[in-house]
């Protein structure tokens, strides 16, 4: 299989092992990865998105939500989901992108592209959007707020789910959702809060999506949150190629590694993994709809590149 037309490549950085982990034992009951970035090439051998999805299917991950973070990746996500029945798309301008675009005077233009993509049938969410005060200082926060509010409006206007990116900004994200009015299906992607935030999400009917971070030894806050979250509000994700679950933390992540996170969550909840998988699968289909709801264009020849 030839290399797919990835939009960008992840830097290996100081990682010592950038090989993909082995396939885990397959889940008996399938789930979905509701947040992944297959447009990012990673690993010692970059995998085509179709190979990622083939591996995922083989271990009980039946589909993914492919997430955009800027104009280029959102277009890639929407166009690839249109030809791939195992993929739905989410589109947005990431909060860390908004200040730079605003400084260039192009934020409104970028948001207009996202608004158009939001009307496409297999685009089922606006995201990831929100607030990130870890990487953005005071001077960029106004642009983040403006973009976040625009994304919230798009989600409501198109009856789409909203995927929240929330880093070091829990109180401000909550205040914005309550002030502007959260969409009916709001998801805290890569939930990073504690028991208190989980209780606030529960009160508001907001979904909590747990990633590989829930398997980390130092993530007691996430396990505390998971313990109080209603199972009807639980989702699961990889955020691949980032946040690889234990025991492969630090190596490239991929949707086929979801079983490690699912089994860890089940252990925290002292429940059967198949029962948890069935609940999460049902929740995911409620939030995003069914992967086969809309007809798709005939998929391309698997030995040819897909170009945006």
C-alpha cells in the first residue's frame, strides 16, 4: 500500500521508540474511537488511514470520528469521511490556531470554511474547539473566545455535536457554554478534569470522553471522575497519534489501541468490559449518528493515494 497523502507529520522529538505497538486482544463487543487524527503521519512507518482502520476493525473498533484542527485538516477530514464508511468527521479551528489567524486577519475566513464543511452529510461534529490557556497567553484569549462562540453557534445551527478542547480553562469553558448555550450533544474530548468537573458535566448532560491518559499511573483525578460519571455519558477515544495508553505510553497511538483504554476503564469501574463497550457504543451512536446513515462515494483504489 502506498503512503497516504497525510496533511502533516509528527516530529519524533525525544521519543526513543516510534514503532507502532502490537495488536491487542480483540474486544468481544465493538466500540468507536470518537476522536482521532489520522491525517497526522507518525511512527517509523507512516500508515495509510485505511490500514489504520483495517487494524482497528480487526480488534473490535468499528469506526472513528476523524477530527480537524484547522482549514487543511478539516477539509481532509470531511473529504475522507465522504469516501470512507468507517469514518465520520469533525471540523473546527483549534483554539491554539485562532489567535494566529486573528493576528493575520484571516480568522473569519477560516471560520467561513468550517461553516461550509459543517453542512456536509458525514460531518457530524464541530470540534475540536474550546479554550486552551496552557499554550495561549492573555493576548490571544479574546480570539479563542470569539472562535469558540462561533463554533458553538455552528453546532447548534446544524444540529451537530460539539467536541470541546479544554486545557487549563475548566471554569472558563463551563461559563462560556452556560452563557452562550451548549448544544444538545456536547463532548469534553480527552476529559482532563476531576470529580468536580465530572459532576458539573453530569448536571448539564455533557459527555465525557476518556483517552489513554486514564491508564496513566499518575491520573488518579481521571479515575475519580470516571467513578462518578454516569455510564450513559461516557465515550472513549485515542486522540491518536498522541496519548498512547499504558503499557505503550510514548509510542505512536492509533485507533486499534482502544482496547487497552476500554479494559482499564472497566477495571476502574469494576465492570465487565463487554458491558461497558456496549454502553459506550450506544452512547457514541446517539451523539454522532450511525456510520452508515448516509451513502458514501465509492472508495478509491487502495493502491492509489487520496489527495485533498
